[in-house]
């Protein structure tokens, strides 16, 4: 089974139609390895117009397949979600790390992050941000 089929399958299990655009966006984000800036997704998918790309990204966020990473003020990054994310909630027990040297943004897993519990509040998203020097640069 190739990757296109994997993504198509993952989309269907979340009740989303496996459109070319959705599969294309997911593949583009996955191939980038790190969190990918919005402008780079647009660069790589030039056939997809701005509004369509925006809608495609939003539908993938709402279905728990990708998440926004907002460590940069001027640009939104996107990354693939783990299996734990659902259409109900995003569950990201990882750090969004911005390297101040190479400017890359990564999702970094850490065992020391606990689930946040705020009695009486319903958490829809939860993000931990850190800046510093990444493992490639140090
Ligand atoms: Zn998520
Ligand atoms: Zn770096
Ligand atoms: Zn992340």
C-alpha cells in the first residue's frame, strides 16, 4: 500500500472525502518532516488556490489530522497530528520548538508533559512553546 492510499484511508475513517487536495496537503506536510509554514505548502501546491487551500487546511484541523503551530507571529505552521487527535479534541502533549538559529519549527515529544486538567473548563487545544537551539544546530 502506498502513502496516497494510507492518507485516503485515514481521511475516510474520519468521515472526510479523500479529495486530491486533502491527500496532497497531508503528503506535503508529512514530507516536510518539521512543522511546515503556510507559504511553503502553497509553494508546493501551486495548483490549489488560496481559498481552497485555506478551507482544506481547516477541514483537516477540524477532523484532528493536522494542527496549527503558532510559534511565529508572522506565519502559521502546520504539523501532522498523532492518532490521539480526534474530531472532538486535539491532544498534543508535545512541545513546539522554534530554533532561533535555523528558524525551523518542530513538534518535540517529551515524557515529562502531563495532561492538563482544568476543572470546569473544556480544553479544545493546548500548546506548549519553546525557543532555543535545535538538536541539528547545537
Ligand atoms: Zn492534533
Ligand atoms: Zn536549528
Ligand atoms: Zn505539534
